[in-house]
């Protein structure tokens, strides 16, 4: 399987961590859709709308991290999507929260503080990033704190799932944007995040990315 994307994207990271957890081998083609790499015809064939990640798997192409994980689960049955109706619904819920509500806030911080200056060679809107950090993020973290497991653990039952991968992946970008989760204000969230990031899959991924973001 070939993966197209930028490793520092939370969506690409989601897929790479999923592959690390399942032992699924892949070839990685770095692709930055906002730059010249985004015009790569092989990438555009796999992702006509320019979304990352995209894959090519034995001639089959697909884009969007959640779509790809659902495809791989259906093909291989790795078990990172729960089987039970309620647990599966909960896992998909957290995946959606990560991809939408959380990414919307974190993305404003990460793009303006990291992507624009480092990868696009222009100033970011630092005022927008500050508003996102100081005004928009805290109420969201307070809501997420109530959804966290009491003793670290996992978001769905007693098993590591796509829910943990998706949510923890977005928080990596928050870290790159210079924001840490306050353990005093959000103890459950901080404990859960520390446990997930300590997994070999995340630790190796973040070590690799450190060479990119500096």
C-alpha cells in the first residue's frame, strides 16, 4: 500500500499510527497538497479533491483518513473499530469530533504558527491563533474533559481503538502549536493523552515528525 500525505497532518498521522498498531506495511510518498507536490498526477488520481491522506492499494485508490481506515478494517479485520453497535457508534463519534470540532480549533493554531511560516514562507495570522488558544479552545477542552476515562485508559470501553488514535493525533498538532493540555485544569484529558502518546506507535511517529517540525 502507498500512502500520500504530509506526516504532520493529523489525518495522515492517524493513518500512519493505525498502520503501526496493526503492523500493516506501507510506502510513504510525502505530499503537501497546498504546494507543488499537490499537482502530482499520481496523487491527484488517488485523491481527485486533493485530500490527504490518500492511498493506492493493489490498484484501488481512496482518500480521507476515516474512509481509508474503514476500508482497511473491512479488508483486514484488525479490530480497531469495535464490533458492538454502541461501542462502534462511540468510536465513530470520537473520530468525527477529532476531525471536525477539535481540528477546527487546533488547525487555526497550528496553521498560523507552524504551517504558514515554516512550510509556506509567509506570516500566519497570529492574532487568530491567539484567539483560538485563549477563547475557543478552553470551553472545548472542558467539554472533552467530561468525556474522558477516569483512570487514563481508553475512550471506548477497555480497548484501544480508532477513537484514541484520532483524538490523540489532533493533540499532537496542538503541541506543535505551542499549547499543552493543563493537567491541573483537565486532569483526565491530560492523563489519557499521556498514556496514548506513550504507546510505541505514537512515540515513533512523533520522533519522526520532530525532524520535520524542529
